[in-house]
């Protein structure tokens, strides 16, 4: 008994000394689609320069939560969000916040690759142009190259920057979308099942990319694949029926979760 | 028996066959329809079809063939001196015989006796009954008319008998074929398939027929007037007054009409495209579902207004308004209150036609804009673009090919539009570029060439067919090109 409490105290001290930096803090977040409630008082914090994986069975609310983080739910008819979400110190649902600015800081990569029907170059340049990030053509070239480099796509496309983005393979398209998100230099990148439409080789490349991006960005990723969550993330949050079941270090989640439901889900007993 | 009566009897036969066939099939199965290959109703339908379909075909064939045969026989029986006359005169004589025959059917026996074979009296007696004759009938005509009536009577009796016998044979044969394993459903469905094929071929065959007849008539026209003069002529002067006088054929230059058509269409598109596109963007991107559900049908009601009503509107409201407006402006500017916009002008017609085209542009573009995948909008919004930036830079460029297709289709409507231009554009075939002056279009000229009482062999009327085929080819090309573009665009997202 004594030993255990001592260990607990030590752990608490440890935590305090390391002082976790939180990029985004969600407090009592609930989401309603019309009459239907999709998310119940979720308290989830996103750590800086960390990959946080959101897992759970279909319809559990993980994508909904992800979309609250850059207010993409605003585009859905009849959707209502309550609770409080902060990015650094700013309440992102505050009236003063410009959603356009927020989305420049919190980028998003979608489930299905959705390059614009424009050239590769124009796809990347789209965001910087809207936000006025480049002073001249040379600047823009620089941004496009750097973004493609970051997304690991530069070598593959540098000779056909002015060909259509939709002509790339599925995996390349998804990396193009990641490069497009990176181009506006966001602080957080949200990924909604970014590999669900890709084959295993393309998936491996994107996962590798997520690993590298972690150094510069805070990443939140929704995934259906346990293995993927285990491979790419440091923290994992488990959702079920619109509630946050458990949030923990990924290592712990996949070896010794606190909650029985997490264990069952990871073992494949439901979902 | 009259044809409607025969059809009624056939219908009754069909109903009886259906009921009897269904009952019989059930009886064979011992009341348990699951023992049959098909549902009992199919057996009933099969018997009904076997009874009625061949009978109906025989009826149709008879109705077509019998008058042909009888007519040629009657004509063959005309006296030699009549046969020696021209084809047209023979036709006239035969027309008389036909009217006589119809009239003699109405007259009672007494009346026929009374009139006897006095042509003049016969004519007046028939006139009293409402059958007008072109002239006094000649004796041989009365005789032929009698023959005609007799032959028709016989033909009708034989036809009735044959049709009914065929129906009964069909019913009987099919009735005996009903058994457990007989695949009535497959047969009935094959007949239905045939009906569907026939229905769809009718539209296609009709189109081909119309094009063919236009081509033939246009061919006659080009026999009189060289094609080169028609397509490249710059003067439209058909010389109605002199029609028939062989020396003056008139000048049939297409260019002024084509120019007018394109000019008015262009003005119409200038009005319709911006308004239609903006309303489509509002409807598809900004309007709340509630507003959309009310506004969109309302907008589409505009498309249902008959174009003559628009023409009316142009003639009585827009035209005079523009004319008065122009004279006021002129008066303020120069002190001279002369109007510089004519009541009938390119501007009036183009403006009203543009109003008419708005719902086409907006409705078609709305569908195309809505079809742009949501993923593209999300991608743009997710990068921090505003709604308006997303529409301008992502949605509209993605929808552009489809929208262009829609605009081409609209343009082909503008070119083919008739009633508005007839009332609002004027009839003067002129080559000029002042939108305030009247001009005329191909469609207006088709109307005015055909609404005279000229005979159908003069180039003055035949030119309408040449104009028609030209218009047809232009709109066909536009439509095909538009479909091609729209289809190519669809492939992008499928």
C-alpha cells in the first residue's frame, strides 16, 4: 500500500518537473447535430509537437471532435458546439476569433485525397496566396519547394509541377494535400483517416511523413487502424459512443489500458 | 362496323381473355398458384395479348391497305378521257368522288330517288346536308361514288369478320397452351420489352422523318436558287409581291438573318449569363435550404411561361418603355425629344429573351455547381479560405466546363427562339450593328415566309425549309458540343 502511493507521488512529481506543454485544450466539449448529440463533455488536451491518435469504433465521435478543433463543423448545417477549446491561450469559439485565421493555424488533411483540379504548383500555392504569405514569385517558388520537400514529394514531382494534381497516384495526392496544408505553415495539423483510401506502400510513406512532421507541428490524427495508431502516435485517445473513454501514452494504451472498453476494442472484441 | 366499335370489342375480348386465362391457370394448379411457373395474372395477360395483338395488327394493316386498293380501282374505272388529263385534275376528280360518296351515305333513299341523276340538284341537296362540292358532279362521278361506297362496305364487313376471327383463334390457341410449366411470364415480358422498343423508336424515327422532309424541301429550294447565293448572299429580298412572275425570283441571302439571330442571341446571353450565374451561385452556396426550397421552384416557374407571353411583354411594355426612355434621355441631353431606340429593336428582343433564359442558365448551372464534390470545398475551407474565395478559386473553376456546356445549350435555345423575336425584333432584314434599331432573325423569316397564301412550290415558301435546316444544323452542333463538354466534365469526378 505504502509502496504504491509512494510511486504515485513520485510519478506526479515527475510530471510536474517535465511540465507538459499543451497546444490545444478541450474542456467539456459537446457537439449536437440538430437534435442529436454526437459528443458528450469531452475533456481532451493535445500536447505540443506530439502525434495524438484518436481511435474508436465508427460513429464514436472521433472525427467530430477532430473537426471541432478547426471549426470545420461550422460548415455543416445544424451543427452546434458547446464547451471551450483553446489554441495556446485563445478560445477558438470566441466571437473575436476569425475562423479563417484559425484554419490557417490549424490545418486539415482529409480522408479522401482532395487535390484541387489545378496544377501541382497551384495546389500548393493556393493557401499561401490567400493568406498573402509570398511577396513575389521567387518567394512562392520557395514555399512550394519547401512544402513539397516536407511532404517528401519534391523528388517525385519536381519535373512536372505544372501538370494537374489530380493526375498523381492516390498516395501522392494525399501527400500533395499534406504539402498543401504545410504550405500555410500551420501550428497544428489535423488528419482525418489520411490513409484509409491508400494502399499499404503509400500508407507507409504517409506514416513516415507524419513521424517527420512531428518535429515542427502538433498533429492530431483520426485512424481506424490500431497498428497505425501504435506506429505513429505518442498519445492515444479512445472514444466510444460520443464519450472520451481514456487518453494515455500510446505505449500504455496498447499494453495495459486503464479502461476495460479500451482493452476490448484493441483486442478486437467490438468495433 | 366502325373502327372504334371494333376496337371496343377487342378491348372487351382482352378483358374476358384475361379473366378466363387467369381462372384457368388457377384451376390447373388446383387453386395453389405456387405450383405454376408464373403468377396466374401472367397467364391471363398472355391469353389477352395473343387474342388482341395479332388482331390489332391485322386491323391496322387492313385500314392502311384497303383504301389504297379501293382508290386505285376507282381511279382505274374513270373514263378514258378523264384518265388522259393531268395528274392534278385526276386528283381533283377523285376528291369530288370522295365527297360525293360521303354525301350519298348521308342522304336517305327517298332523297336519292328524288334527286335522281341530276347533277345540279344532287349538288344542292348535298350542300343542304353540309357537304360542299367544288362543282357540278359529272355522271361518271356519281357512278364511281356508288362503286366506292359499295366497295367500302364490303371491305368493312370482311375486315370486321377477319379481325374477330383472328382474335378468337389467338385466344383459343393460347388458352390451350396454359399448363404448369408454361413460361407465361417470360413471354409477356418479351411483349412489354417490344412495346418499350417501339415507343423509343417512334421519337427517333420521327426526328429522322422531319429532317428528311426538310432536306427534300430544301433540296427543291436549292434547285431554284443556288446554294452559294443562299448561304453567302447579303441581301434578303424575297419579293412576295412579284411571286409567280417568273422573271423575278427575289434574293435570298442568309447572312442578314443569321447576323440578326446571333446579335439578338448575344444580347440575350449578356443579360441571362451574369444574372443566371449569380443566382445559381447564391442558390447553391449561400441560400438556406428553406429559402432554396421556395426560391428554386419559383425561379423554374419562369421557364414554364410560354414564350408568346414574353413576346407580348416585350411588345407592350419593354419596347415602348425603352423608346420613351431614349426620347427623354435625348431630350435632356440635346433638347430634341426624338427617340433613338426603336420600339422594336435588337435591344428589346435581346433583353426580354435574356429574362426568359435566366431560369435555364441558373437551373442548369445550379445543378452543376452543386455536383462539385464537397471534399474540394472542405479542402479549401480547411486551408483558411473564406466561402467567397472557395467559390471563386475552387468551385467555379471546377464547375466551369459544365457551366460552359450549360451556356451553350442555353445559346442554342436563344437561337431557336421564335415568338419573342417575332413580336419584338421587327421584320427588317438589315445588316447593321446598332442595337437600338430593329433587325430580324431566321425564325422570324420562317414564320413570315410560311404564313402567306403562296403555293408550296415557289422559292418564297421553300426557302423556309432551307432556313429551317440551317437553324437545325446550328443548334444541333451547339447541343452536341455542349453534351460533349458536360460529359467530359462528369468523368472527372466519377
